[in-house]
C-alpha cells in the first residue's frame, strides 16, 4: 500500500513555490483550466487566457487550485489543494505584485489578452506519497 502523509499549511505553501503550473477549478460555472501561477505573500496570482471557460465568471464563485509533482522513476510525489476566493486584478497591480515577488511568470497560453486574478486561500491542504518499501532481493553472489 502506498504511504501517504498529510502536510501542514507552511509546507504546502513552500511546495507551491517550487512549482509553476496547476489546475484552476471554478465551481460555478463549472470549468477547469490549466494555469501558471506565482505565490506573492499569502496569495496566488494566476493568468487565464481570455478564451478559457474559466474566465466566464470566476469572481462570482469559490475556486480551487490543485498543484502536483510526481517522479515516475521513484514513484514519489506530492499534491497541494488550495480553496479560496478569487478576484480580477489589473495589469498595474499585477506588475507591482510581480516586482515585489521578483518574478513574472510567462503566460501559460499564447493569448496576450488573458486576465489576471488573485486567489486568497481560505483552505490549504496537501499530502506526499511514496510506494511501500520493498525488500531487496540479492542473488547468491552478494549484493553487487
């Protein structure tokens, strides 16, 4: 059975700093969009292409952002889930936030007319997982 451990909020926020892409889930209207993001303070700044269904009205409903990392070779990974409120922000505010963070993520989509949003997390959770330890089997000539 796969081993899994819950992560505390601080660890989840640290892991979010190590990744760049997640899935934004809008509750109403129901939509899912892949987005890149940057963490600025306690908020996540995301850019959504104007053609994405998720831009239809995310400021009127709660959202979730899921971010995962998984190493196929070692079978070790983590997953962080953020729920919170979202608000549209303008380019001037975005430039100031990115300057404060020292980074400005390139657009995930190639559309220059995307919109920027700030997610203020109200709930953050996560877990890491790895496969169970397997006994090492060594042949009759030793372990090499």
